[in-house]
C-alpha cells in the first residue's frame, strides 16, 4: 500500500511482520509461480515481557531481516478505508482531488494524512467510477516505519489488513467466481469480497474469535455477512457470490452454523490449497493476516 525505501531487494520473496496485542508474528513467503507459494518461515512469538522494539530486534537478528524485503500492516483504528467516487480529473491529480473530497470524513486535518487510492470495477452507468481511499495519520505511518527500521528490519511496505486478506483470497479457487472471505483474530474480524483478485468490499467486524461462542455474536456476524453480500450485488452490478470461506482463529462449528443459515457454499480455509513445497512448515492460525501481507504481489495494481 505505502511503499517506503525500495532498496532493490527483489529476490527472496517477502517477509510479513504482524504486531498483536500479546505478541508478534512472521511469515516469509516466496512465489514459485503466479499462484503457487512456498513458505520459508512462519512463527508467532509472545512478548514475554519484552518491549516491541526489543522483540522486533531479536526477530530481525534471528531471520536476518536487514537483508530481506519486509512488510507490515496497520491495525484497526490506525487507518480508514473510505469508498467514494473518483473525481473527474487527470490520473496524476486524483490523490490531490480525493484529499479534499474526504477531508470532512476524517477526524484530523487532511494535511496530516497519508493517502493512497485504488480503483474498484463496476458501479452504475452514467455515474463516476467507485474508488477506495486509504487514509492514515502521518505520525502513525512514521511511528511504524521508525519502529521497524530502528529494529534493523528492511521495511519496504506498510499495508492494511483489507489488502492482506485480498492477497489470500485471490489464490482461492472460488475467487474466479467471487468469494467472501471471513477471518477472525481474537478480538476482531474482517469480511472481504473479491472477484478475479479485485477487492470490491471490505467490512471490519467488532466480533472476534473470543466471542464467537455466543449466540448474539454469531447472529450479528450472520447479519453483517448477509448485508455485505447484498451490498456487493446491488452496488457493483455483479452476479451474486456463491462461496464463503472462513479463516483465522475460529471455532470449528462456526462453519456448520453458517451452512445452516446461508444459501452460499461455506467452508474453512485450508492453507495447503495456496501453499506448496514448504517442507512441512505450518502457518499458525494467528498468523493468517501476516501470511496475507507476505503474499503481496508487486505487479498487482493497488
């Protein structure tokens, strides 16, 4: 999403690094083919009383992260993903025009914002094309970059969970026809809808794996998922999504619950369908979003 130093490290794949409430995660992924990925390393470490700076420095030493291309991603509350309409301006003027369009939609001055934008196909005839604006405070971006670089990590990209989850979804067999991917960390969740590798819709959930054993949380999830599927179909003039995949930390019977309440085909994500030749390295469920960050493909337009 936001490129940084670009030190010319193009070999060796991409290392995703995630910061969590109780620890940090790392996934090193390499594309062997456009849709075939090998995992060279995957690990989750608790803080164990260490500060983030010290824990990251140890991670950098253990994996020689000074000499590998690395990416990290922001957390909920550190950025905004805003769907809007593209102003009728030249491409090189788009970001500047969007700054003024979204200035009343954020709770800080637009001059203090870092902004990126990506297109969304579809929309209604005769209306401006839809786009997503990604907005974060400059000081949030700087703080994350400084934290990584001070630890000795060669940080190239700061991304967002929405795009990281898109990276996983584009490798699923269902993505060609459209897929809703639902993931859960302990205290939050995320719904994305993609088709053909394009992120059409993303919706953050205030529902985490820790609360999914409660009936009210499951009912709320079902409502949010139904709304997302309906919005996708009506707003982007797309055929209905017929597949839902559940990923991340989640109780095993959630799939059965969704199967009983939705018309779509529902299944759990199996990492083996997107990861090949990884010499038995297992990706912990808690590393799901970090895996997605590591799966970023440079040639994909954002």
